[in-house]
C-alpha cells in the first residue's frame, strides 16, 4: 500500500539470488536472524535490520528517509 515492491526470502541464498536477478534497493533483515552469511548480503547491498518491536510503519519511515519519496517504486 505504500508503493514498495517486496520480495520475501527464507534463506540468505534466496536473498542473494533475488539481488542478482532483480533491482533490489535495500535488504530488510528480520530481528531473529543470526546467520553469519548475512554479512555477505550486508557488504553488497543497503541493509536494514529491524528490531523485534518494529512495525510496518517504522520500516516505511526508514525507507522513505533512506530513499526519499519517489514516483517510482522501491524494491
């Protein structure tokens, strides 16, 4: 509803695949993920690690401050 395209991945390998095949502007990391492979994604892409009590509103605020309000959707 906020104008963003979202892809969901359950493994770091899926994230890296999506980043290689689509234009991904930022990777959002869940608070419960403690995988050392996440470092690879963090080094190549803008990442946002959300806190356990973060809401969708909080994440949208972060993305808008990071990229500004754009006419084209952020992925």
